[in-house]
């Protein structure tokens, strides 16, 4: 007696999965038997059932599109016999070695009152690269693992008092509270800077280790702000994934006016380094001194920090008083929890090393989208 047979017609073995994928199967029952039901599995997990031909399932693979996935179809016939077939999908890897490189963009969407807009889908979002609309391959509102460097200004000015407490103490309290937001899959590190940059702890997902590192930061002379940014980007690396810097500073780099020793790197070198490594920079600029303008080019530290945050897809906040810091650290934590993950394969696959400007928008009234402004193509 012949046996039932299952043939997976879509997707084919070795194909990429799409944001909205369809599995189609042909079932040939044995002589005299009929098909009772067909079950669909992804990596051993039941994802759907069909009992009417043509046997098919529409589903969203989510993170599975980024990994090799085993798609299996099992069919039960009227004789109580099972038949099955399986294929393996090809992963859309987000790395430099893959044949198709996915561009990753993390975006936050807020309404005119600053409230986060939840519940969006890929159909709600428009992504263009150099003015050319791109097809979104994967879109998710899930909280992705975060690799983050906390940078705290430990210059002499942070020892000044805000009412009864030194600014550095208020900063330590706010940063320690932020450290409690680290999740099991996240990795945070802490750096303090004055005339030099000091890494206080390795990457960890243990809040208590981060808090001990923050408490141990000491005040020193000078402000090597740009070097701190550059070193933090180095630590975060160029591997794909969600990466961010959270910077607190109350004053300009000592090299700002070219009159005092400060960072070895310039602001533009630090910005370029962050852009090339796809690192978002969130800034908390404290006090009035950041508004002072350089005698060299007329820019202020606030101008620089706002540019840094905007171009990298972060955000900038400017509390006037140190006692307000906890609220602003909370705001950054909330923003990081409300990021949409967007992946697309660029229509421009040239490896020319050029800057590719990205625009992410939500075509509806009274919403604001924050995302990085672009990326450098591979060579």
C-alpha cells in the first residue's frame, strides 16, 4: 500500500523568510484515504493548522527571519497515518559577511504632547534612502537587547552644589536609578571622565555592579568629553545590534576654545566614529554653561550635543538644575523601552563606502519620528 506524501511548495529550501510569509503545501494522500488536517511548524513550534485545500498558512516569522529556521508540515490522513516534509530557510544575517546586508534602524515615535505612539506596524512606516522608498524586511516593537555605555562628567564643576547636595551626588543617584533598568539580555558599562577617561566596570547586566561603579567615580580636573565619547564607541564596537551612549555633562571640553588641554579627539571625529559604528547618543546637558559659545567658531556645547543626538538617532535633554536629573534619566530609560526595530535591504547594494541618508516617517499628522539620519555603506 502506498503512503501519503507532503510537498512544501513555498517557501523553497534555502529561501529567505519575509516579514509576512506564506507557507504552502501539497498533500498527496495514500490510495483511498483523505486528508484530515495539516499542521505547520517552525523550529518545532506549532504555528497553524489547516484542513481545507489548498493547504496554506500566512504568518509573521519575526526574529526567525534573521536565523535559519526549520519549516515542517505534517499531514494526518483518514487512516490515522502521518506524513511530513521540512525545509530550512536562509537567514537574513545582519553582518558584514552576509550576501544581503540588512540596514538596521531603531526609531521612536511620539505625538505632539511627547507621548510615545505604540501599536504601529510596518504598513504605518515609510523608509526612504536617498529619496528612494525601501521595503521593510522586518519590523518589531519588541524590546531588543541593548548594549549601552553610561558616561558621567566627573570634572570639578560637578562638585558644585545644587541646594544642599553636590551635583555629582545627584548625578550618581540618577544614574544608579537608571542602572536598575538593565535587563537580563542587556549589557551596560560605566565610564567617568575629567582630564582622562576611566572605565569603572566591564559590561554587565547586574545593576548592583553598575551602581558600585557609579558610586566609585571620583572628581578630577579637566573635561575630556570628546575622548570619552570616542572611547565609549570603541567599547561598544561595530558589530550589529542596538547600541547607545548615555552622556551626562555640565560643561564644554577643555579643548573647546583651543586654549586649554583637553581631548585628543575633536567633536567631529567623535561624531563620525559614532555614525560609522551605528551608535545612538542620548545626551543630558546640565546647567547654563553648555550654552556658552566658542570664541573660535561661535558654536556652543548645546549646539554640538544636539547635533550629535539628532544625527545618531538619540535625543538631547537640558535640565537647568541637578535635582532634575532623575526625571531626565527616567525619560531616556522610557525612550529606550519604546523603540521600534526596522530592518531593510537597501535597493543600493554598491559597496562604495558612501554616506546614505535615511528618512523614517509615519505619514500621519502630529507625530514625530526620531531615528538615525543615515549610515555608511560597506566597501
